[in-house]
């Protein structure tokens, strides 16, 4: 089913509830891009690992049909990439403290158009 084809979603979530919500969007055809922190990424990548050296089944079950990238938003290049991703997305899911958005100078008012 491709009911959401053409809709781009940024997924800043991790562990279970957020990834499950965005996975449903991906199942219906949305282009979901999971954005992870460098070094650690989503903690579920390393939880309940079945095959050494591979992402865990738990992670793949929660993030099937998504694209992903690691993005360092502590440098200017990473901030520019993040801003471009947000401007090109229809919406984004986040489980981040609101203070982080203001630290990144991405308070939402910049993206209303």
C-alpha cells in the first residue's frame, strides 16, 4: 500500500514507541529517514543481538522500510544538513528535549513555510 507515497518524514526517535509510529508511516509508503547520533545511534541496535556484528532483530523489527543516517549536529556542516532535511520533510517525529532544538537554533518558527 502506498497511501503516503511522496511524503517525507524525519524520525529522530529511538527505542520503541517513536520508531513504531514512524514504521507504520513507512509501511504506508512514506519516505522515512531515521536520523541518529554519531557514536551511539539508536540503543536498540545493540540490544538482544542475535548475530554478532549485525544490527539486532529488535532494531530491524522497529525500523524496517526506513532509510537512516548518522548526523553530527554539533558542527556547522551537520546543522546545515539537518536544516535542509527539515525544510524538505513534510513533518518530523522527535523524542528530544525542546532545549536541544533551541541549541541547534531550529525552533520550528523557521520552518513554518
